[in-house]
C-alpha cells in the first residue's frame, strides 16, 4: 500500500501492516522475531515516537500500533476517540495477534489505553514498562484539573481545531530540551493533523477526557494491585511539566516493587530525549 506523501522514510522506514476493525484499520509495524515488545503511544503523537526503541532492540519482535485516528491509521467520522474507546480497540488488536510473554511499554495516554488489556491478561505479560503516564483520576489534582477544564470547554475545542494547540503549544512545551524536537521531527508529528476537523475529532476528545473519563481512570487504579507479581519498570523524565515527579511517587506507592529509572534532563518524552538510556534499560530487563 502506498504511504502518505508527508512520511519521512528516513525517520520511519518500516513496512506498514493493518489490523481491520469495524470502525476502520489500525496501522502497525511488526519487526523481527523473538520475545514481543508491544508499544502504546499517547497524544498527539503516533508510533513514530518509538523509533529509537524499535531500532535498538533488533533481537526482539517489536510491535508498535497507531491508535485509530493517529499516524497512518484510519480516521473514521462518527466513532469514539475517548481512552475507553481506544482501549477496547487496543485489546482487540493485541488479542488478534495472540501476543504472549509480552513486554508492554506505555507512555502518556498509552497507559490508560493499554493497561486495561494488560490487567485482564497478566498471564501474557512478561514485564511492564511505564513511561510518564498515569492510571488514576486527575480530577483532584488542581495542576491538571484547572487547565483541563479550559481545554475541555468549547473554547478549548476551538483552540485545538483552529490554533492546533496540542501540537503547536502543549506538546513542544513538555520537552525537557526543546532543541531535540527538530524541525524534521516536528513536521512528522504535525503532518497527520494538518486538517482542522481531524484535530477537533481525534485530539480534542482525549484532552476532554482528562476529566471526562474519570471513571475509566478510577477503574484502572482500583486494579493496580493485580500487578504485585508482575515485573515493572518506572522510567521517568523528571522535567516533565505535564506529569511531574509527584506522579512517579504515586506509581511507587502503588507498585513498591517496581524498578525506577529517573532521567533528570528529560521531559515528557524520555524515549525521544534520552533514547540511549531508555534503550539500555529495555535491553537490560529483556536480557538481550
């Protein structure tokens, strides 16, 4: 299948695959053989954010999927784009591939999207790697709730649609070292959402869900104790303004057995900003 004209093959040289759902097709890459490593991205990015890890783990089977509406996946109108909706599709995808002995790597909204499947399939999970994400209600956190109320409003939706707030302002501000968001890389993140309607249709529902999907997050937190016997790594960019170290501390309270990797100079995307450190950790815990 032909690739979109905006795709930089130097940054993303992988052969496309597609998993068909009733709502549309999910694009994914499935590279190599061996123990599977399954990556779940957040917003407003796509599987591209995992390119360093994909390249750095040639001994493993590396699987990275674009959530519906993101990257190279389809973007149907009239379907749901809340984390609950993405979570159901992620579970369908992982079950269709019959993945077992999986190392699941989640980031940002990839946590609330992929963790439901993991928590219901712990017999398939070899290890969980948590990168700057959450699994609890954010409604009681003023640092999140105040801006979330604004971006979840009609004015917030207008800013997402017309000003491209998520990709132009919010995401770049969350890098610890903005210089690492090169023009070429930023172009690859901007390109899938050149269309205003797409930004309102796909990106804004996730922003709105920061408070609107509280029940989903509370359900995740209530089940985190199921991970007590699962090896977990908490890899954290300590300069993340969106999920600062207090969220890491909350993970540590829930999962006191977890291995912690603090990256002091990285922001919200440690696997983009400190890829060597993240890949080295993955290689060590995977034993490759």
